[in-house]
C-alpha cells in the first residue's frame, strides 16, 4: 500500500476516473439542451442524445420573432444596472464593515444576513400591489429594485471579505502623507480592492441573470419581461407546433454568458463564494 | 503635496506627558465621532434600500392578509381579521404544498450534504485536473435554473428525452405522476445546488491541517477514521453554515416546479402556491396570507438553526471583527 500522500500512477488513475465522472455529471444536462437546440423538427422526438441532423433553424426562429430579442435586451439591461448599483452600495458598506468601528455595524451585518435568507416569495404579494400603485409594475426599475436588495448581502459579504485581506498600512501611509480618509480610499485602496469588486460583480450579475420568481411575478408584457420568463412562455407559431426547439435554442443563448464567466473567472467565483459565505 | 509631507510634528508630541494625555483623549473622541459618522454615511444607502424593499412590504403584506381583497372583485374589499388565515390553514392545498416543500427540502439537503462532501473532497484533493473539475462544477451553479429545468423536463419527456428512453422506453410520462415527478424535481434541485454546497464545505476542508492528517495516518488511522475523527470536527462550522444556507434556499423552491410540472398533480411548493393564488388567481388577500405564513416558517427554521448550533452560525461570533 502506498504511503500517505504519495503520488502513484494508480492513485492518479483513480482520481482521473472520479474527475471524469464529476465532469460528465455536471455537463450532461447542459449538452443535452445544446443538442436539442440543433435538432431539426423531424428528429426532435427521436430521443437520441446526439442529433442525427444538425440545423441552425431554431436560432434563426428565436432571433427573427423579436419577442426573444426584446427579452434579451431587458435581461441584459436590468442585470447590468442592478449589478452596478448593488456593487457600488455594497462597496461603501463593505468598506465601513471591514475598516471602521461604529455602533450599528453588527446590526447591518445581521440585517444583510437576514435578507440573504429571506423567503423572496414573501415579498412577491406586497411588491405586486405596491408596484401596481406606484406605476412600477412591469417596468425595469420594478425589477431592478428587488434585485439590488437581494444582491446587497452578497455584495457586502464578498467585498468586505476581500477588503480584510488588503494591506491597510498603505492607507495609513497615505494618510501620513496628508491624504484624507476619502483620498486614501480612492487613490490607494480602490485599485487594490478591484479584484474583490469584480468578483462580487460577477456573482451579483449571475444572481440577477438567474432570477425567475420576481421576473415572472412583477412583469406582464415584453416591456420588462426577462429572457428566462420569455422562454418559459414560448409557444409554437401555431397551436400544433412544438416549441421545444426554440426553447432549447433560447436556453442555450442565455447560458452562454454564464459559461464565459465560469471559464474566465473560475478562481474568482470560487474564492468569492467561499469567502462571502463563511468568513462574512 | 510636498508641503503637507513636511508637516511639523504635532504639538502634542512635544508637549509634557500630562498635557499630552488630555489632548490625546480629546483628539481620539473627535476622531472616533468622525469614524462613526463615516461608517453610518457609508452604510446608509445599502441599509435604506434593504429596509425599504423588505421591511415595509412585509408589514404591508401583514395588513393585506387581514383583508378580503380579490383584484377581480375590488369592490368587495373589506377587513376580515384572521379569516384568510383560517381559510388557508384549514385548506388541503396549503398543507399539501407545505408537506411537498418540507419533503423536497429535507431530501435534497440531506443528499446534497453527502454528495457535496464527496465533491468537496474531490475538488480539494484530486491529483489531476483540479481546475477542470472546479470549472465544470461551477456550470450547474451558474446556469439559469429555468434552463436546467427545461433540460430535465425534455430529458424525461416520453419520445423526446434520452432519460425517458433509457428508463421506461417512453411508455409513461414520469412528470405526470406525483411520486416520480417529485423525484425528478428533487433530482434537478440536487444537480443544480450540490456544487454550492461543495464550495461551502471546501472552505471547511481548507482549514484541516495537513500535518494533523499525516500524524493520524502515521498513528494508523485509516481513511474513514481520518475523515470522521480529524476532518469532520474541524469542518463542523462550515457544515452548519452550508446546511443553514441550503435549507432556507431549498425551502423557497419555485423555478424547478414551475417548469417541470407547473404544480400539477399536487407537486406545488408553498412558493408555487403563492404565485398561483396571486398572479393567476389575482387574490391579494390570500396571496399575502401565504407570504406571511412562509415568512414565519422560514423565521422558525432560522431560529431553530441558530438556537441549536449557537455561535457556529454566521452573524454571531466571527462577524464582530
């Protein structure tokens, strides 16, 4: 038997098999929807995992009908604006939480923890009524507002976790050189904090991009309906047409940004999620 | 800038010790007040947004839940006290949805804990392809839930799906029978959220000192003993955090059910039931009552977790720093 921690060929093999199994389990459902999106209407119901005939027709359909394009624009716009605001507000609060001592700090951390665990569906009924009265129902701000709220805990946690690792002596040095707290923050700390901000922005964007509950409850037309909702309401062009191909194609399109993020920022996402969740 | 770097020594430095102490204290308290003010100023926007968008609507929904308020018959709106609660709590739909939600939560979190632990160990210790495994694992975490749900739905649709072909040959539709539909919902939930559980557990794994494991191995502890006696105790806080987060998250399940069954055949969760009453039934009174009940249920779960596990919960001890 190999000694503890010794790297042998056999061990490598066993890990390799395990890894392959994990990767397959993680990717099969994604590959399946990709496969469906490339199938022709005739082969859609053949039950095969790999298409027999490939076609781009489904993609052409979703981008020519206009409904999906509009929803995609809504999704991108709403997610970007909500992310920008949530990350900015989170940044300010995270700096205070990581750096300053003031009464009420614990309360803020506790409140954001409560919101992270808040059952979002409990807000759906009152927000539906409030937004209807304020004229926010079925508008971009009507979705951006709840997104910011529920993204803020994530933004505060990840950023304050990153801020704690910054060498703050540099800030002290800058202040000794006559910089104010504000200047020290902008000129010295902000560049060092950038990785934390980027990480939190990615996580918040994924959260907004993913939301279905608010999007399906607080919108009613294409004015603000986001892509996940639009695709869940897809119907065929006629009553007898099966929307499976179009839905799959649309599903693949909204998965692309996620895959790009994961490929580019795997390390950051892992460290952001773990730092934010545990260290607070 | 240069002028300021050549600032003369503060007067207090040169002054005799007695005076310095007094002045120092005054400067400190003024500085502390400025620090408080800056802290409040920086936190105010985030705190305000969070409070306005959650606290006010929750109070408002308590008010709405005490009224008969159906948007299809707005003229019949009136204050009915706790009548809505009586209606809901004596109704089979609520208790069925509640049972379904609890079942999904308990089963999926339990399975995820085991699978997540395995996945965390793989991601942490694998000798080959660590980056590749982590990247692949993040796909289920990041993918839009609706997309994943459609993938599962089509996979189980007779005639279309590979899983339907593999299991029943497409003879029956598993999504139209309650037991199999619930199993598929749980499977989809597990696939989607195990990576998150694994990532949270991995932070715990990273805290296990390698030397301790080696020492245990030298003392003759097998892999299982090392896991139970050395790793698990160190990981306990991480495990509790992961369980808390995932339990409360699973309790909110909505997207998967919406796409997979639409709540048909008694597969509605409490979130799904609220949505149906509110958006399809347009019954604000009942919808708000459900909202309040779910809020109470989640508060009880969170309270039990904190009560049972005390300081291990986030937001207590370590948060203070």
